[in-house]
């Protein structure tokens, strides 16, 4: 039995809340100090909310693409950590983001999940939605797995 098999949804959410990352805060983490609002143990999906403000935007109140990538990367990273039972942390090797629609001010929801995870590399995907449920961006990434800092 793996570590994740013995952790409940509530324990995983509490673990995320214990280790709030400054970079997540700079992305506008909302819904909780760490931005994580849900974890689905059946699918391994981590859901995070981010409040985009004018500080995240460029012309026309459009969120700068690097912030969008950061939101997606955060949700995908949290999915890796949860699936490993918090024994591994992802170091992003490559990140591909497809921007489907402009991300604007307000709450945006990033969902991340693990497609496949081995001993040294994880393949992850994510999606970003606005408050109206419109798909704004999709991402895929590979990450080198390193020991988690406890």
C-alpha cells in the first residue's frame, strides 16, 4: 500500500495548507491560503483558485501569459505531490501552454492531474477556467521528481 492510499482527502488538503508557497501567493491564490480548494482522490485532480488582479495584467486587463502558465504549473505540481504522498516534488523540465482565450480579472480555476508518474519523471496536464466555466488554457508538462523538503 502506498502512502497516498492511507491519506484521506481531508488529510491531503490539510497538508497543502501547511506548506503555503510564496510563489503561489504571488499568483493570487484564493479560496484558502494555498489556493487549493479541492482534491479528488478518485481522479487525483487538484483544483486551485486564483484571483487575478490588475497587478497580473497587461494592456486591456488581460492576464500576462506567464501568470497563466504559473497557475497551471502550480495545480499540476500539487497533483504530483499528492499522488506521491508528499514524498516527491516536481522540478519542471518542460512546460507547454496553449492559450485558448484571454484570461481576465477575477477568479480563475486551475485543475491539474498526473497522466503518468515513474520513479524519476512525471507527466502532467492541466486546464484553466474562468468563473463562467470557459476553458481559457491547457497545459502539459514533464517534471523530474526530487525528494520533497519536509
